[in-house]
């Protein structure tokens, strides 16, 4: 099996790019961020603060989270409910950043991620895939862009549906970067053997083409 690990900060386009590359290559896409978002959403929907690590940990008992693929789309299922359409709000995004710093949450989701990688050719994106989850991945990529560019993309993606300002999105991204890079458990950092891809001046199609080329080269090496 070939595992592709894509790490990087919030808003770098990891999920969109990984999905497109997986579709074109036939690999299974695993959005690990969605798993943490599901935990955060599960807590918030029960009026539990993501800052309350003890309550969040207790919430894990009996919780079942899984990924399903329907019509080629990944759906996130939590306790039998499809929460895919509820986990992309700024509140859940910030909550995901907080619960991902809880060791018990990381351990809870770790086995699921490892199992998927052992059984499939996968493209997995997150914050610590190349450093912790899949340290032996055949291809590791650290995908990034300037904070301003990431905020611009997120703002365009939301299309002002939520009435959120660009400045607010930029502040959230900077705060998430700080949280992710400084958390005591599995902080965001580039793996030593990861390829740095700065997408600030690149189009999404250029990034997709580049990563597909890198995968093809990896497959040739692994033959």
C-alpha cells in the first residue's frame, strides 16, 4: 500500500486538493480534520465546551465516528448521524483545534486512521500525519500558504453566507496556527522528510498536477 501524508496549517487547501488528487488517482481520501471536527460538533451540540478536556474525554465513551463514501463523496458519521454538513462553521473549526490538543481524543481517532492506511492506498491530510500518524508514509507533503492568502480563500469559499468579515477569518487563522503549532501533543510541524509546497502563488490545478506527479514518481520507486 502507498500512503500519502499531507500536513499543513488551516486554510492551506489540504482537503480540497487531497480530494481532487484522490479522485484522479483512485486513492482513498481520509480527511482527518473532519474527524476532529465531528468530535467538536458532538461536544458543542451537547453544550460541552471544547475547552473542557475532562468533559470532552468523558464524551468519547461510546461515541462512534466513521467515514463512509457515498457517490464518491466522503461523509462523516457520528453516532449514526451524518454530520458532514454541520462541521464546517468557524465555531466548530476552532473547537476542532482545541479538542485535537486533548491526548485522549487523539488516541481515540488514531486507530481508525492507522487501520484505513494499512488497508488502502490513501491520501490522508491533517496536522501531524507525516510526523505521528503515518511516520512511514512513502510520500509526505507539507502544504502551506501565507495567512493572508489562506484567509482570502476561506472568505471566498464562505461567499459571505455567514456574514463573517475577512478580518475575522484572518484573525481565526492566525489564532489556529498559534494553537496548532504550540499545543503540547503532536504540534503542527513539517516532517524532516516532507516536501514543502507553498501554494501562495499557485492555482489549485497547478498544485493538483504537482502532487499527482509526485505520487506517480513515488509509485515508480516502490515497484
